[in-house]
């Protein structure tokens, strides 16, 4: 019988700690599938963030470093300078990358570090319990925005991928989503492309993945996919290639 | 090679290269700018890497990544920049990554001044970052000693898998003195294997993870106990000091780095006046050479601690003296450097 699907070898055989319906698991699988497809897991060093994906160092079958909050691109820079022939990636959430780590992500892209950044945007701080992120939508409720994010005083969502795409050092930036099967397949191609481009020494690549947080959004997994991502996030965070050269 | 005249900062940078450091990450701040400038020039010549980071925070995290991948790595800064590095230093301690950090201390607090000071003693010896951790802190008093300690710093870092800080001051960084860089090569220890480094699984058995997160409290407690045992070992093996005219000393000066050099002049001047002065100069301030001061407290009438701050190392001297003799203090701060005459006056006051 033909095998149509199997767990990627680069994904460790351990239970993930993510909440039911959270799309981190899919995003992990896409990264692992890319490492398998490019047959590079044994020459890869990943950098885990602080946030929901903090235990990512246990989930990939490759060498890993755990970085301080927001510092993953700096840690990855250090690794890549020592191991220029290795594949180096960061896996970061929106609190990590778009708030406390804005300087590190921007400067790594500016330098054109030949690394791959997987940026999970679920518009909220998950691990700490649903606080407002810079990516939180206007009007969206969070534990630190109990009346919904206010335009005046709290501002409107930051679009990091658009910002990064303005930098000459960033050569591939794409935003994808995990809200349905077709988009998961697009995301899979984008993630693999980002890693392939690193191996081809094409420079800094980043894939932003729109993801769910059913627990902190207070929705069922299906509602989270349809209501927040499809109806609310897509108009603010349009999908597509922002930069490819 | 004959001795060459070099600025302290540049000599430290070249000594790091001699020690096999090929990766340097830094950020500009006075009075240590000659280190990143020298590294920017030299690293490409030795197939090394120089990265000017976007901040001291980024620089220390680049150190984390690079040293976690097994390389000999250095960063340098001065007081306000070292404050920014504390997050990284704590993570580096937790993940047991070896690295070398230079702090050319300037006056504080805040933006302070750019002149030499020793007011980061507490931060260096008590841990400016969070959690139970230690760094080995070496305190050079000359450019020659700074290059020797730089080489020693890399060896100690690799041996104990911890940060070694070279705690200088604006004077050590800026002064020009003759140095013999060839001589330091003979001080180098054999290279240490790093089977734990993240170099890719094809280069080692199994999967390597560099991490400081232990979510189970009982596991983290065990890690802290293991770290503590290592720190006790470092205390036994690494503490070092120099003594001057201690055989019959009745008034013992305690000073490190630049201040200790000035104290040497003061000790000679006091001896010329018939005062039996001596000096104990810690070459490591963590681990602190408590035993030397315990002995001095038994023998001397009093100890005078001289520092370029408002009194920080005096806490360690008092711990060692444990009430066995009076401990007094003379210090200048804000970037002011004490003169030998001022110190002699403080000695005369202490022996009255």
C-alpha cells in the first residue's frame, strides 16, 4: 500500500504541549517536512524562542539552542558565523519577534544573515495567558486589553513582514496562513523555499505564518480558523510574497 | 618577538586572537572602542568574524549562539553596556556556555562618565543578572597582565564552561605599555573538547541542545546544586592574589587593578616614612582570595581598602577580616583616580 502521509523524520517522537486546535503543531510539521525534503536535519541548528514555542528545542530532531525572549535572530547570527555551512533557523512568535525582539529581527535582516526565520503570528501572547501583542487587532480583546485594543493609546497592528521586506538584506519574505488545507499546502511550499534559499546562500528569508490561539481567543478551534484568521486577520495581514529576489 | 608598545584595549584584542578567538561581537562605547575597532581590522586577516551588533544585548546573544556552537568567542563593553548584557550573561551561565567578556569600567551610575572607575565590582562579583550564578572575574593591573589574563580567561572559560570577565577600567584600556605577546603563547592550556556544542548532528552522536530552561523545579534545583559545586571548585582552584611587603606589614592595603598600582607607590612612600605598610592585590575578585585577607587580619593592626568607587570590595575584605581587625576605606569615584599622596594620607590616618 502506498504511503500518502507519514510523520516527518525531523519531528521528534514526543507529545507536543500545545493546546487543542493550536496551529503550532502544523507549523512544526511544515518545518520538519522542509528539513526532510532538503535532507539537512543533521546539519541544522534551530533556535527556539520564549513563548508558546519555548519547548521547540525538544520537538525537532536537530541541534537546538534556546534563546532569550526576542533574541533568537542574534543567537542565530552567532551560530551561523561559526557554522556558515549549516542550516540555521529561528522559530519565533509575535510577542518574541514583533515586540521585544524587533531590533534583533530587523538588524539580522539588514545584515542579510543567511538564516531562515519562521514567524508565527497569532495576534496574542499565548504562553503568558493572552496578553495584547503588537500584532493584536484593533478591538480584539486580550487580558491586558480587556476593552479591546484601542486605536488611541495602543495603536494599530504592526506588519513586520512588510517592514522587513523594505530591507535590502531580506531576499525572501512571504506571509502564509494555516486556516485551511489549501493554505497549509501554500505554507508548506513557502517554508521549504525559505530553507532551500538558505542552502543556496540567497540570504535572509522569513515566512510569517498566521496561526490560531483558540485558548486565548476564547473560541473553538474551527471558529478560530474561520472567524479570526479568515475574517479578521486576512484583511489586516494580506497573504502573499512580499519580497523575492 | 621583542616587546611592542600597545594600548591596553588593542593588546587585549590581539591576545584574544592569540588565544584562538575568531569570533568577536561588540557595540561601540567609550572607553573600550579600540577593541571592536581592532577586531574589525584584524578578524578578516585571520579568517575570523567581526560583527558590530545593533546593541550590547544583541552582541551578548550572538556570543551565546557562537559560543554555544563551540567557538572561542569574546565581547567587550563598558559599564552601561555591561548592564545591558546582564540578561545574556545570566542565560550563558544557565546554559553553561564558555565565553570571555571585557568590561573597561567607567564612572557610574547611569551614563556616569567616561573616565576610569571600579564601581562595577558588585555587578561583576555578585551577578548583575538574575538567578544563582557566578562569573570568574580577573582584574589586570598592567597591559602585560591584561594580555596574560586574556589568554587565561579563554582557558578558564572552556575548562569550567562559564563566563570569564576581564574587569579593567578606563586606565587599563587606554594606557600604552610595552607588551610581550609571544610570551603569552606559552601560558595557553591544551584545547578542551566541546562534545556538547551545537555543530549539527552529523558532527557528534545524538542531539545537542543549549538551554537554560528547566520547567520542573526539582530538576532546576539539581542544576543549581551542580552549578554551586562547580563554583566551589572554582573557588578552590582559581582564586589568586599578589602580596607586596607583607612579611612585617602592620597596615595592609587592599586594592585591585589600577588602584593597586598606585597603592604600590603609596606603600613604598609609607615605608620611607617608617610605616610598616603592605599590599594584598586580588588578581581574581570572584573567586575572592579570602584566605590571604584572613591571614592578614590575624597579623596586621588594620586593613585599608582603596578603590575607585564608594566602597564595594571592602565588603569582601570585611567578610575575610571577620572583625579580627579594623577595616577602613579610601576611595575616589566618578572617574577620579587617587594619587599616591592621598593614599599615604589615608594610611597615616588609619595607623593613628
